[in-house]
């Protein structure tokens, strides 16, 4: 459903992505791992057009992201995104954060949007926080609200950009369990992560990226137990020893 | 009632009315101008950016007294019509404060971290919706302290308008001492009149700033 062909991204002289060909199929959970600076986040941001590809193409169900501003907005609405630093809207209550896009983008009434928002807040276990401002929440709670906010648009797929990297270790679990819940429901997901345990448990495919390329991809078992590329082995050796 | 300190008061209160009228009305228009110019400076369109930059730089680079005379005499001549001095005074405050407010607006909008915009866009909000519902409300809050500061500056700037005989505070004081020969008393009271507004103003602003930092 999401497809890239020959995707390249350069920032000035710096090449961040080189010729990425990637297909994400419905229902798949694709985890992207790799050292920092390898282009993981940039790749994810290219998938919903937050970054524009320098070369190559990204399509969502055949619709190219290389299009007018208005259609790009519509395409973006079909993919949910969760950021490392949550990026909740601090001037709005938790409920309003979740309601905003359904109202403004899908033209739902306040009432309709509220019903959706309340359901989703219940799903992420934060019904009791509906009327507080985000600055009253812990990091884990913020990220769960951010997930609810993205889900409110009923996206066809969810993109996660290191969703647990900014969290205190004891708060990681609550976010991962919400994500695992989504996996069970069959949500298509692309997850940039350093949580190797999560990638192994729920990933249907793991990509290892280095220096703007996908060096290796396969099932979690293949990547974690029998990494083929020396760079993958080196990376996993370092990361797994740490945890 | 012989004391000039008391005698001058009715004049000064009349002046206070004019001063406040010019400052408030001028700043309302100035805020409109400043918002347009400030957002234009952030525009992706080169023409908008260029025009706004020229406006801001020209106004900030020239004295407000020159701007006032330009509006009152220069424009009158150019359009061959008489511009009312009150209109000229309000226009001068509007155009002048607009340039500074443009910078306040630009700074406030730019200070909102890019992640906010990205979150808005990733939800499918358009560029303008993201500005209106996500960035602008947050930027507004950050603009309050510098806008208050601009209010105090513009209020004091109105004193220059005595040169075109707008009846604001300082003009009234000058009128008074030109006939009574009590400039010391008249000017003391005139300055107290300004302080009566500016000091509570800045105290209030400082409180507001604390409150905003607190959240």
C-alpha cells in the first residue's frame, strides 16, 4: 500500500537516502532499525510527505505524493504519525488535541468528533485525562494521547518515529502495549525503533538501515538470529549487549 | 487654586484623553498591519517577503517624527487634500508600530517549535489550518509581553505629535506654560501623567510574563 521507488533525499551536499525501494503491504508491521544518522527517520518522513523526495517516488495505494498541496493534505490524512517528542498541542486539552483533525479535516461536528475522541482515549487508557492540558501528563501518557490523536483520523497505516526514545525507561512499556494492541487489530505500521524486543515480538519484517540504504531486510528471526551483513551484526552486537 | 500644579490638571486630563485615543486606535491598526507584515515575512512567496521586509526596514530605520510629518504634510501635498491631524497622528502610530509588531509576530511564530507544525500537517491539516489552529494561538500568547512593551513605547511617541498641534498631554502642557510661564510645574505634572499609565503598565506586564512562564 505504501511504495517507494528510487527514493533519494539530499539536504544540500548531504545524501541521507539513497535509492530506497520499499513496499509496505496492508497489515504488515515493518520495523526499521539502524544506527542514528542512517536515514530511518527521514525515510519515515518521506512516506507522508513531511520531507519531499529529492528523487524517486512515493505512492500510497498508487497515488503519488508528488502532487498538489491539496491532494497531499488528503494523502497525509490517510497516514497517522507519532513523533519521538509527542508534539501534542499544548494550548488544547487532551480531548481537543484528539478532536482537532477530525473536525477541521473531515468536517465532523464537535459532537461526532467528541465521541470518536472519547472512544480512543478509553482505548489508550486515558479517559480520565480528557480535560487536562498535555503539560499535566507524563511522557508515556503524552505519547498515548499522540497515538489516539493520530488514530482519530482513522488512518490506513500508522508511522511511528522512535515513539519510545524520549521516554523514561519505566514508561516505555505502556506505550509499547498500546502499539501491540494496534498490531493485534491488524493495523499496518511502520516503526522506526530502538526497541529490539518489540521489533522481534511484533515485527512482520525488520529493515536494517545504514548510511541511507536498506542493507538487509527479513523476518525478525532472520535479522536478529542470522544477520547476513557484517554491519548488521556489528550494530546488533552493540545494541543487544547494552540492553 | 493658585498652584500651577493643580491648575494645569484640567488641561492635562484633556490631553490624556487624546493620548489614549491615538495610542489605542493607532495600535489596533498597527496590530493589523503588523500581523499581515509579520506573516508576509514568513511567506514562501518572495514578493510578499520582499515587500514586508522593505516596509519594516524603512520604518524602523527612520524617526517617527519624520514619519509623522511625512504623513501630515507630505501626504497632504501628494494627495492635495487636508489630512486631519488626528487621522495623521493615528496613521503615524499605526504605520510605525506596525513595523515593530511585524517583528514581534514573526519572532513569536518562529519561536513555536517546528514539531507543532509537523504534527498539524501530519494529521492532514492544510498549511493555513495549521497556522490558524495550532501555531497562531500559541504564538499569540508569546506576543503579549512584547506587545505590552510596544504599547508603552507608542504611548510615549504620541508626545511628539505636539508639533502638529494634536492636543495630547505634552501639547496641553506647552499650551499651559506658554501663557502662565510655569513650565517646571506643567512639565512635572505632564510627566507624572505619563508615568501614571506606564508604571502600572509595566508592573502588570511583568506579572503577566511570570504567569506565562509558569505554564
